[in-house]
């Protein structure tokens, strides 16, 4: 028979921690879905706005960069701006989700059977 406090984790406490972490995770996911992050190229000639969910929301092109004889440069600037915005959105995701993902990956017993996101 196991002694109280004999090293066995308190299942109720573990479940409460898991519930709290799940709520924080859902909150962070909601914040990310609503967030918009920008990126630019060509010193701001092309600016892209991406959601926290990596969806391209807006693209602004300065008319100075529009040259019918050099469409390739414009294409390159658009790609660079979208990549910059996407990288910034990824950084935001890591900032928001990093601490939560760390909590799910370590320090907690395997909760994979509970159907928690990220577990």
C-alpha cells in the first residue's frame, strides 16, 4: 500500500494543471489568430501583412517600384516581403506558444491520452 505523499503524483492536481495549460493554449491560439504582423522588402517599397495563422492579409506596393520592363524585381520584392512577414509571424507564434509548449513537453507526465492539443 502506498503511503500518502509517497512520491505518487496527485491526479487531481495534474488534471487541474492540464486544464489550466489547455485554457492558456487556447487563449494564445486565439490571440495569434487575431494578430497581424508585417514584413517588408526594398526599404519598405513592398510591405506584406500576415496573420498569426500565416495567412497573407494585405500587400502594399509603392508605385515607384512598378516597372513594366522589370517585373522580375517586383516579384522578388513581393516574395521577400511575404517571407519577412511570415518569419515575423513565426517568431510571434514561438513567443506566444513557446512557454506553453515547454510546459506540455516537460515537467508533466504523459497526457497524450487526454486529447490535449500539443500533448
